[in-house]
C-alpha cells in the first residue's frame, strides 16, 4: 500500500508520461491485461487512457486493472489512469513511508 507522500511522488513522475495502453469499446480483455502487465513489468509506472467508446466507469476500470495485475492506482484524472507496480529490478526509488521527525526548533509562543 502506497502512502500519500509516495503517491504524490509517483504523480510527479507520471506527469510527462504518454499513455502506453488504451481501453476502447472491447473494454478489459485478456489481451489488454497481458499488454498492461508487460508495460508495468518494463516501466513500473504507466498511464492508461480510457477512450470515449469505453463504457466502463473510470474507477471501475482502474480497480479491475489494479486488482488483476497487483498494481496500485496512483491517480485517476479525467479519463487517464496512472498505475504503479514495483518490479524486482526497481528503477523508481520511492520516498520513505515512515514519518519524518520534526526539525522545528522554534519555541512555542508565550501564553498570557
């Protein structure tokens, strides 16, 4: 499960990506799943575009893809999905998932 910080980082990386998979009127098929699986294995982070002819809701399509491919939904923006799946030869270094200790050194304001 990705943290909010990790999802923000992945969204920043995915900003300039072009969609590598498109879902059309035939919706999610075995061929599309194999194509998406190969893309995730190679890239780790991919964009998927839902065409106007796709009758699936965007959330439903994202959940089906993520569930079938053990991927994480990083973002759903319009008709574009951003999916992430860590590969064994990971090229993306995610930020730490733990909370960072506060480095604040200011004293609190005096109370009266």
